[in-house]
C-alpha cells in the first residue's frame, strides 16, 4: 500500500558506523527517493570510495499503530536517512549530522565487530538520541569466513555444514556486541542481521565506475534489481519508530547542510527545520551573511509543498545569495539569532574520554550544529551541583538508600532543580544505577537549571569525571559521583549562530585519529548566550573600570570579542579556597583560660611586611572552638592581633583563617570562606 505523504510525519534517521561497514549500501537498499549528496555523489566520495559528506534520501511506510494512536492525523511516516561518513578524519561532519536526527541505525560489519569509529558513533548517539537500532551487516560473508577458518584448522571435518558454522559465528558476534553495549544507554537496543549488498552488489556505487554517474534513476533502478532483504529491519523500524515531538510554533531555526545555484530559480538551500515553521513567501535571514530573502518555493524530496515545520527535511529557493555556493549555514526568522562568542553551558565529561581538558588552557573543538570552532573552557560547579543532587536520582544516598538532607552553601541554589531532574529517564535512557558507593547522573539530557552569575563556585583545574559528596546523615560514608554535571564558560575563537539552548559537544580532534581512543571530551547544552549589551551591564554593575568595558561596544570585532572573554571571566565568581594557619604567641588581655573574651597576639599567619588590612574583620578560629576576628597588625614582623571568645585559649594553640581568592578578580580581593 502506497503511503499517503500528504498526511505524513518525517522521522530523521542517522545511519552511522565505521568506514566500510556498509552504511551507504544499506541506504541504497532502503531508499525510494534520493536528495542532496545521496549515495556518495560528492566528487571526492567517488574518487576515494568512501562517504565524504552527509547524504540524504528517504522512503515512506504506513504509520505504525503506536504512532497513529498518539498522532491520529498521521497516515504515513517518511523516514529521512542521513548517511554519515565513517572515516575518523570526518568526525566534524558526523557530529553535525547527529544533531538533526531522531534515531540512529548503527551499522556494524558483523565480520569485524565494534571498531574505533563504531565506538565514536555510539558515543555521539548517546549524546543526541534515545533511539538506536544495531544493524549487523554483511552476514552473507559469515559462511565463507566460517569455511576459511575451518580450512585453516588441521583435521577439518569434511562435509561440515557452513550454514551452521555461520550461525555460530553470528551468535558469537552478537554476544560480543551486546556485551560492549552493556555500559551504554543502549544496553537493550534491538539488533537486526542483514546483508545490505549480498555478494558485494552495489559496492561499485562507492567508487567512480558504478551506477552513481548515471544519475538517481539508474541508482534506484539498480537498487531495486539487487534489492537486499531488509524486511526484518523495516519491521523493527516500524516497531521502534519514535513519536516525534513536533511544534510548528515559534521562530524558525533551520540547519542548512547544502546550498547551490539553480539557473532560473536563484539559490536553493537544503536542510532540516529544527524549530518553528517555514512557508512560501516568508522572509528568512542567513545571519552569517547578514542577508535576508523571501522564500520563492519549497520542495520535500521532489514534492512541491507550501510549508514545512519542525522535523521536516526540505529544500527551498530564494533569490540568489552573494558568494554563490553556500554550505553548512543557519537560516532563521529575521533578527532571532545573533553571533555567539561567549556562552555558559551545563556539561558532562564523556566517560570514554581518557584525556585531559585543563581549565582556561586546553583548546577544544566545540561543535554546535554544523559549526565547529576552537574554544577555551573554564569548568566549575561540579562539586556544588553534585552535592545539591542535580541530575541524580537522589541527592546523596546512604547504604540503606536514604535521601540526603537539604543542600547548603552554594549548592542550595541548585537544589530546586535537582528534584525535577531526578525523574526517571524515558525508555532506552541510562537511569541512575548505584554500584556500591557510586552514583551516576540520570540520563544524558541536562537538567533544567538556569545559570546564576552571583553564585560562587570552587575553581576546577580541569573537566572532572568524578567527585565525592558527603553521605546522608551523621557518620555516613561519602559517595562518589561519576560524570557529574558541571558548568563551562565557553570562549569561542570565532562566532557561531545558534539558539541559547543548543546542544554542544567538546572534542580533542587534534588527537591521533588512528589511535583507538575516544576524542569526544564533553557534551551538554547551552544555558546562557552572553550578549555584549548584557555583559556591559553586568560588568558595569560589578564595578569593572571603563578601560575594560569600553571595548565591549567596539566596532573592531576582535577587540570586542577579547573584551567579552575578559569581562565574562571577571564576572565569574570562581574561587580557590585557602587557609592560613598560625599560632597564639601570647595572650595580651582578657580571660583566655576561662574561655571569655580576650585579645591574643598570633604569629605565622602572615609573612614579614605583609599588608594585613584586606584581612581585617575576617573570622579566625581555633580547634577548641574559640571564634573571633582579626583586629589588626602587631608591629611589622607579620604578627597580628586577634580577638577571640567562646572557648579556652592558650599559648601555642593553632589559629586559622579560611578565605576565598577569586581567580579572575584583578583586585585580588580576599573574602571570608563561608
């Protein structure tokens, strides 16, 4: 039965996997209509025999019953296939493609199992979707593989059944892959075994001498003639089809992946609507170019339509844009998206990442949508957010599973969000699993927590993968929280254009791409995009000098960007906790032995010649419980006068001052540790 596309919903399916696992062959076997760069039409793809660019094609099926129950107006599903490259050097393209999808087909060459880029694609899928099907491809090669293994063994039994041996190899491979998935959110993902190109049929399509040069019609005609049996995969797709959450309201935001000139039509842009809707006659903006155009026509896989909405893949024509060919851009409602140079994100370290990202020093590749730029990151807040229970099933649990008491200190600002973020994740998510004294945040979707510039946080030397938090109740053991949520102030080398709650992925793509290591370091979501006007107001309110704030409004883009980065760091309340320790040298006056009010002279808190005026009035304490304040200097040798009370004090008793030093404060002010 032909699907009625006039009442269809579009589901975007990312096809990912290691290079040469058969992704494009699978796309070829499934597709009914081809679109931009489908089946490796990129010239370099033909030359090198591998997928070099995102390719788009589609097929349609009647809507499954579970989807029709939720969306009664829908009669069909159009599955848009996003064929992603598999080569390690093209990871930017893979990450960009992953951010426009609803589900993933992870293609694995069953004769080789999980390879390096399979693992990276699995990590990307964890960050971007909850829906994944594992496709075990090339099962037709198992019989020959089984035969070659038997022949290589001494005393191989003549007349052995190759099919039985192939089935055993398939079962063994499936078990290994299932084991590898156990630690991911896709532990229960369905697996489907197929041969996308039986006997290697269609392989020429990856090179320059196959059917691709003859056009889309020849591609699909040959695919139909050599059609692989993908019925089991189609059944699984229908069973697992996610119910897309689509809303046509709000401003348009469209991720454009290709653009080209068409004589008589102008510039055609193809992409995926991530927010809002678009209709013929609407005015749109390409913010990178500062250009606005009216939409002349829209097509969805060769069908003329009047409008498209969130989740739809389409191409639309506008009058010619300057510069000719345009790729990897953003199209939006006019005036709704600005350049981003400074932002705050809520992120988590990716557990497979074994490298280091040092705060404010290590440069990372930051990907938002199709844009990847170099950036510096300042990490903070992991301890406070974990203690407040942000993203955890419970704030802090004892061995008996009791919930922790209310959060205090800086973490209290996050406690309200912790309860909301602790709800169980949806099917396929990785719920919180306690293992001994270990807690793991629930799911990979960041909790709904706004950033507060006025909340102080402890300085982090780097992106952390684990923190310890106090146990619940007196005497309870502390707990380890793995991959805690943490804040990141992101300082970008070049502007990007995106909404203020976009997904961000930080990578170390400078690492050796041939090494079997994960290059993806962290992932999360933007929480605040810092606009120059807002930063100017905040910096002025914090008392920053005019010499520092004036460049924020400079016409020189690089000067303004540098001022933005400097001002953002100065506004950040990130501190290093410090403790000065000395001892009571003598009692000057008062009832020290009885625990009454007294004044003592202390040594060792400061060195000779130190300016103690910025410490005046700060709290000083002793192990016995005496508390007081620093009253002033005593001579010029570094000794000070301290007023104490509340517990007995004797000569030789240690005294301490707990302070905070704000890292980015140019005045080096000293504040009492709370």
